[in-house]
């Protein structure tokens, strides 16, 4: 059976920088190359505080001036690329310690092909890796475990922050049906909102739309595109072949 484990470090850019600023642990934080409140520099939002997203409407890639207008107590920290490189190397050292088949995605994200590790408890392995990442780097991480790479990517999103999620093959269909449409690769904000107007909130509901259909008109986005995407995604998520 093909099995993938996908560790991901949560809120990487801020988690690394904030290690030197424990007094800011419970503050809404973002990282950016400029802290000019009148500037138009875009920042990367990396915070575990949901209040900043829900209550204030701050999101990644906003201008600093707009973000601080919404959330005046937002703390802006500078990037620390030397620290990022150090922590990324530590991250991958840990992954290679536990698995010889590691596919890098970014400085804080990778896939582990653990198919060859017969008899190994995947939940225990994920817990060990997450714990070692925290003990070594001081940063929290999450992990998703599934039968292919796309499913592992989605389960990692479910696991965040600071958790793990394992979707056995028999639960694949159920997990997919309950998955919000916004989690499906290819569903952006515009299409998500248009689908919601038709009371299509989950991937299962999306798959129930017959094809061909008139639910999605030209003004609603391409006619059968969303249904085709959902069906293809379902086949990928629940298949035994690899997908990235």
C-alpha cells in the first residue's frame, strides 16, 4: 500500500523569528521587510491567533498600512533569512533520519514516502517527528498521513496547527465528502462564493451535481468544470496511484 506522510512546520516565518521574542508569544504577529505604517510593502502573515484573521480581517499579502488600520496592535517583525536556513536544514535532517525517501516542497514542507516501512506505526512516527522538530528548532509542526500525496496535503491542512491527521483508505471517501470546497485544489475564492450561493459547501455536495449541468453558467464560471474537477479529485484522493 502506498502511504505518504507530509510534515509541515506551522507559521514557519514567525515561529523562527519569535524564538528570540518570547514576550510576543500571544501577540498577533506578521513578518515583513518594512514596518512603515504608511508603506505599501506586502507582508507574509504567519500567526496562530485566529482573532487577527476573523475579527480584524487581516490576511497574507496585505499592505502594511491596510493591515495596521484593521489591527493597530499588529506586531511586524523583520525576516531572518539566516535563521530560516538554519532551521530548514535542521528540519530536513530530522526527516532524513526517519525516512530515506524525502521529497522537498519548500523550506518547511516535504513529503515522505513511507511505503517501504512495513510494520511501522505511522501515527507514532508522525508524533516522533513532530516532537523532534519542536525540541530541535523550537517550532511547532503538523503532519498528514494518507495513501497519496494530494490526500496527504489535504490532511495536513486539517491537522494544522500543531497536530496530525491520518486518513485510512476506508475513510477516504467520507473525508472527501465532508471536506469544504475551499480545501479542494483549483477552487479559488470567486468560484467558492458562487458555489455557496447554490448551497454547495462540501466536496460531496459538489460531486452530486450531475454532468452535464446548468448549475454553473457562463457568469457562474465554466459549466461542467467544477464537477469535472471534483470527480477527478475524488478519483485521485481515493486511488492507489501517486499524485502530486
